[in-house]
């Protein structure tokens, strides 16, 4: 029997504002880069020393336990740009080459706390993630792409804000690419308006083995969600496809659904639309998942293990996050601003690993 889909709520036309940007234009500017100066770094160094001396576990780091009296005020402005503006920022200049792994983690999590509360990134309860090739096989249904050297297709993560800190770069490849999902919406409206409503229908998406209690191994959610005057996007094409392959009882996609996904794939890979970034050690990229799709190239590591590409990752939940519809609950656990997102299963215990696990 065919499942009837309710008529989705959609914008009346193209969405305007700073979130509807094109990479070809931003590549000519650098106002999306927030540069730390010497006084900023000195303030961070003092906060790291103070937090280290306190003996608190990293899971207790916050804006209160990591005071940045001057820089913190400027970071509040960056947060507003993330939530209400372009939806991304590159914070450049954190000194990671002269500090220990623990000091780098403290500094990064301390800065990140000015954008939101850390959330668990996997079933292991990791509040700090390590994006590193662990030599794992992506054909294993429990393995996620960030644990390999494989290209990551454009996607969003299951939290309001995702952050990456570059510790070490690859020998070759590994570039970051981002695209505005708002711009993609507008382009689909112009090119194939007949396909646009399909992206507001639910798509089964594989949980990759990280299944909360009393939940299915997939969740159903539209790619595009129009709610209280904002377009919020949640999208992982690879996991949509694996849900189709692994769960026959999940809703079947039509040829038209795949055409809509293919068009979205074409758009995000268009150099006119996406913005490439080459990370340097100390770069921190923060993205608002609801309006930014992100990707990464394949990469080749250096032969020496100690030089392997290594990024730290945060999933952050700001107290002033945008309203989300209830359809996000099966993935986010809640839609309450400041208390949503992340991955929590029955036996999850929060921790902050300083090495990749």
C-alpha cells in the first residue's frame, strides 16, 4: 500500500538574505575569516592554564570555567553570524603547534563553548571527536566516513553547530567544501520547481548502528524543512541510500525522489555554488548545520603516523538555537533549544578522549 504524504509546508518563493550565498562570490573576499591576534591567544593561554589548574574534567568545560573576557564578547558576534547570517566562519590562528594534545583540546573546547554546549557525537558518548583515518572499512555498517580517508559527500551533522579544529594536514587532499542549502533550495526552485516539493517529504535515513532505545534503525525526516519562517536542512545521501539497501520495510523512494537528490548533488558540487577551504594547523571551522552542507576530499597521509591528518570535532548546541519542527525529535532526541542533538543510546556515557578511538 502506498503511504500518503501530507502536503508539506514550503516557502512561497526564493529565500533572500545573507544565508543565500554563492561560493564564487565569497571566494573573492575573506570577511568570513575571523583572525585571532596576539591578545586573543594570550587570553586563551590564560584560560587554558586556569582550567588545567582547576583539576576539572574536560566534560565540565564551559564559558564560566573558561573565561575569555574580551575575546568572548567578539565570539558572541560570531555566534550571531552562524545562527542568523551566512551560517559559517573560519576562526584562524589558534596556536596548536606549541601546546600538548590536552592543551589543544582544552583551548578548542573552551572556544567552542562560546557557541554552544558540547553534545555526544557517537554511541560511545564522545564530546570531543577525532577526524582521522583509522584504517576502517566503510562497508562495515557501524563505521562512519570520518573514520576513513574516503571522500565525504555533502551532508549535515545531527546537531545545531559542528566545529573542526585542524591539528595536522594530509600529504595531499582533504580540502573542505561547504555550500548553502538555502542557495540550493533557490536553484531547485528556479531549475526544477516540480522536484522541490519532494525534498520536503520524509526520507528514511540509516542510523549506522547507533540506535536509541525504542527507535527504529533508521529515522524518517525531510531534507528541507520550512518552520517558523526558516529553512532547516538535514541530509546525508549515503545514509539515505543505505537505509534503502538495508531496510526493506523503510519507505521506498521513487525515481522522482532520486532525481531531486541527484539535482541537489549536482548543485553542491558546482564550483559556482560551493566554497572550498584548505585548512592550516590552528584553523577552526564552525558551521550551522541547518543551513550549511559540508564535504571533504579524499586524502593521502604522510608515511609517518605522527604526521597523519588529524582534526578535532565538536558538536555544539546553542541555548538560542532556532525553532525546529517535531520531525527532528527522532534524530535530535528533543527540539528544545540548548538541549537537543547528538547521538545517545541506552548505555551512552559521556567522555572526552584525547586520542582517536
